[in-house]
């Protein structure tokens, strides 16, 4: 069985995190162009063109897409054969080196003293055990402008689907221009208080444009997407048809007396990379 080394993981994370900060997934870029073709609002069209140009400059010069290089959010997917005691240290060291090599802004600080760690670490790391020999590290530099606008609600089950839709729409309405739209809207439904927040975060890691495999959930994604884009918030709040780029929903069974719903917003600079090491 092939085994990974500390150095292999560190180097993969270092290069992956730096790449994530300077380039957007192809699916996001494609949606920018689609939105530009559809958009009628002159200021919204101008803003979308700036987003596309910004991506080109970042790629050409190897510089961050946004000055906020985020708090690192990581999902590690691995089998029990690849449970390494040094894994968390390798991930954090890789991010720390990416910050130095890529001249990325250090954005992580002590929550009370506000003293900066200087390394953009520690990362927020989640682990998922798989049945196959897969070893993947998913990296997301998560900006705070959008993170601050995210919300969670413990709805009564009687609220149902309409209550879920109303909550998601209200979160985006109240956020307005603050999360730097157009947005990727991650929605978690079910589980419990802490689990639903993770579901909403994981929804942001989905490949751009890939609908949920459950047709009922995919239909709900489309409904919310259409209603969000009718809000006329538009790119950076300047109005127009493009408030959301994608709506992604992840679900899990919940208690009969509870309907947890979480909305995790991602800005237009939707940086994310998935590393498959095995």
C-alpha cells in the first residue's frame, strides 16, 4: 500500500493553497461569462467584466485575486489506512509556507486580543473517513466579508420547504452588498446545530454547476437560485440579474422536533482547490 510522507502533504498544500488564492475554478469563470451575456444592467455588466479582468491579472502576475486571503478551511477525505498523526501539522505548515512564498496576507488572529498569528493558521480542518484508498485535501481560502453574513436557524418542522426558502432569501436580502455578490450560496438542512453549519460549508466545496443528485433537492436549488436572482441586488449590490452564481444544498436527517437550516455565503471570489494525492 502506498504511503504518503509529511513532506509530500506539506508541499501539495503549499502549492494548492497558493494556487487557490490566485485562480478561480473554471465553473465559476464560465458562470461569470454566462451572467455577462444575460445581464442588461450597464453597471452590473461593467462589474462582471472587472471580475473577469481581475482573474486574468491575478493569473498573469501570480498575485491574489483578493487582498483577503481568508481563513483556511480544509476538508480531508481519507481511508483508515491513511490516518497520519502528523497530518494536521503538515497541512498548517503547508499553508504557512504558501503565505510566505505567495506574499499572501495573514488574516488569522486571536479572537480576543486580536493578535495576528502571522501565518494565516491554524486552519479549520474537517475530516471525512472513506471506504476506498482515496486521500484528498480540499482547500478553501474563505473570505470574512461573506462569512460574516452567514446565518443559522433552528426552525420548527412545520415551517417546511417554504420556511427554508424564506430563511435563505432573507439572509441574502439582509446581507445586500456586504458579502461581495454575486454569491455561491451554501445551504445546509438537517442534522443538528453544529452539523448543519458544516453541511452549509461543505456545499460550497461542490464542483461549480453540479446539481444535487437527489432531483427534489436539485429542484429546490433551482427555485432558490431563481428567486435570489430576482432580488435585484446584483454584482457588488449595483443591481441586476446576477445576485447568485450557484445555490448548493446538502442535507442530513434531523430530529423529528427540529429543522436546522444554515446558510454559508461565498463571495464572487470563490476560491477553492481539490488535491487528490492518492
